[in-house]
């Protein structure tokens, strides 16, 4: 099996785009030739096509001068090029100005080519997300999974998994073997660099302080680092394309509130929100349908400006947790964001699973919870 090298998927997409654009050119030429024949018949007689020895060099010069090189080359390399060459020269002999006709055809070919490339890029991105979900479901949390998702070669890795799948290979079995080898490599490199093994380390401060409603059911890494957003997203199994989509959904759910939406998506806890949205998406739940509730109940607006981001986070968490069939219009909803902004609300109920400010608080769990079906990276 031929393994894809960097750039190969793009080259294949461009090649397909050029072939598609030449199909569009053939269609335009066929229509033009049909119109020429019909007009000549109405005028008294259809003229014969010019001889090949005249048409081929003349038409080749026209294409090279007026079309993009890749489209012109593809046309002249096709089996039906002799017939197309005769059609082009016949159009000129019939009075068609090829100096105007061919550039317009070239613009159409370029538009078709660019559209196919853009569509190929979209499909590639969707396949990347698909294989990211397979990776999260197959490879346990830890340095191997984090390294794969954060790698700049992740698109090529995903393309390789797609290629294996297309050849009937069980990709999950290959990933399990790759995980075992990767874990050994991580340990070997760590020994060489004299760095401690992360698997033996205590939970990080970010991991401990993230316990609570936001992270229920999520698979938190013990070394969670919210100070490094890109790394935190990779640790939580959220790809960059997924993150961009979630950011866009937040802005779309808060029209006219660009400042508040910006505070939410730039907050330190945003990777945890993104992981929650990704988990919901994996479960087939509509994230946008939940996010719109942030604007329906705007109790988060009340309170000190300095605590606005905290209230926004709490309101968004509750919007994501609340079932979409819960009709907010039936009555006021007292959210934790509203309670946080009200001095008369008093302390929250004891049943709320909030994270203490001090990670050494005795009653707090001493390990990161691992649910049986949590969001995998």
C-alpha cells in the first residue's frame, strides 16, 4: 500500500479539480459548436470542420495564450483534444472572437477548479474530525493521544488512517498497537531527558480546580494545563477545527454581545467548555440549541463587572446541561449566575459539586474522576 506523503492529498485534490474544470470547458465548447452548426444551417449550409493539421497547432496556441496552464495542458492531453481543436478553429472561422470567448471560458474553468479544491478541503477536514473521534474512543488518555492530536502532521496521520480503512484494515487495532509503541517511546525519551513520568505525578492545580458541574462526565488529564490553550485543547481531545466551530457558535448565539462572547471564549476555562460541547456533539446533541439559552435568561448581566466572566461561564454551563425541551418561557429560571450576583441568595446548596479554591481541601477527591463513558480525546 502506498502511504500518503505530505502534500499528496492536496495534489490529488488539485488534479481532480483540474479534470473537473476541463469537463466544464468541454460542455461550453459542445454548446458553442452546436449553436454554430444551427446558425450556419439556418443561413443556408453547415460548413465542414477544418482539417486536423491546421486545427491542432492553431487551437493549441489559442489555449496556451488564453487559459490557465494546468487547464490548457489537461485539455490538450485528453483523447478528445483533436475534436475540440477543430471546434475551436471552426468557431473562429464562423466569426467568433476567441480573444473574448476563451478568457471567459477560462474564468469559468478557474471557478470550477477552485470550487472543487475548496470542497476537497472541506471533506478532508470532516474526515480529520471523524478520525479524531475514532482516536479518542480507541487510545487511552495520556501523552500519546495528546501528542497525536497536537502534532502539526495530524492531517497526514488522519489521511493515513482513512487510507488504511479504505483498504479494509481495522484501524482501531492498528491504533492500539501504535499506542503501545508510542507509550514506550514517551518513556524512553523521558528517561533520556531525565524528566519525571507524568503518569506518576499528582493531579495538576488546574485539574483539581476544574472538578465541578463543568467537568462532570469529562475525561480530565491529570496534568491539565489551562495556561497553554493549544495544549489544553489537545489534552481534552478538542481539535483546532472543532474549537473554531464552537467559538463561532458562541458568537452566533450572542448577537450584539461581541464583548461578552469574547470574554467567554477567551476565558481560562474555555477549553473545558469546548470539551463539554465536543462531548455533546459526539452524543448527537445540538450545541447551538443549548447555547441560545444564554441569551434567553440574561441574569448573568446583573452584578459586578469584575465577575462577569465567571457569571457567563456558569450560565453557559447550565445552558449546556439543561435539556432543550425545558421551556424557559414557562417561568423565570434561577441560575447559579444569578445566585452568584445576588447578595441575598446565600450560599449554594450542599449538593452542588463546586471546586474549592484550595486544592488541598480534605473533603475534595484526591484523583481525577474517570467515568465509564466520558468524553475521550
